[in-house]
């Protein structure tokens, strides 16, 4: 099986820079994080929201799977806002 290539959209890189999130942290979330939402109808590729805690820091990463090209396309990455998410950062708050 071919190796999977990590591709960063310009938006993702800009947001990562603004938020102090490294490529290594994003890679760790993708490798060992937990998928909390799947967006199977997204186009041109299905995507997912993944929660990970590299170095103890909670991060959400949204990425799409371009399986034919063996690519993972990073769309954005952010620290979930405790005001908008349940304490486990797996579900949005009802408030």
C-alpha cells in the first residue's frame, strides 16, 4: 500500500500559525486521535473532525480523505472553546 501524504490547505496553515499549532501536533492528532464527527457527504472528499491531545493539549483537526491519491487534506485545526463544547470536547454544548 502506498504511503499517505499529508497536504495542508492554505487556510489550515494560516489558522495553525495564528493558533500556535504545529505540523507535528496535527500529525499526532491524525495518527492517534478519536474521530468525533464524520462528514461523509462533504465534497470533493469525505471529511472528519478528530479530537486529540498531543502533549496534553486538546485539539480538533478537520481533514478530508482523498483515498485515490493517498492523501489526507488538512482543512483546519483549533483548540476547542470550552464555552462551545462539553468538557470532554466530543460534543457541542447545548447552551
